[in-house]
């Protein structure tokens, strides 16, 4: 079992004989042979990740608005090269 932990870079591996039921804040990947559960909340700062993603969305929204403004500008469009087939 130690080899599996090292190769998979796991801190813990649990094996049970039956269904484990619902586990809060964990992602489950059930298959016909086994259920794989990954405790993301133990490895990821959920509040920090949420803040990071919100900032990323805000930055992308600003970039989209900027590009839309450029495309709405006739002078900008006139300077664009013609499309060649």
C-alpha cells in the first residue's frame, strides 16, 4: 500500500468493503468496480479559489468589453486588413 501512496502522491488511501455513502464536500467518481472519492476541501482553499476565480471572471469580462468597444469603432475596423481566402 505504501507504494501506491507514493506513486499516486496520496496522503491517505481508504478501502472499504461496501458503499461509503455521501461524503460532504468531496467529489465522487463511481464506476461498476469501485467508487473513487477525492477530498478537494482538504487540498484546496475553497474561499481563496472562489476569490481567484471571481477575479479571473472580472478580468475576462473587462477584456471582452474592451474588444467589443474596439470592434464597434469604425476607424479600428477600417484599419483591419481585408480577409483573403
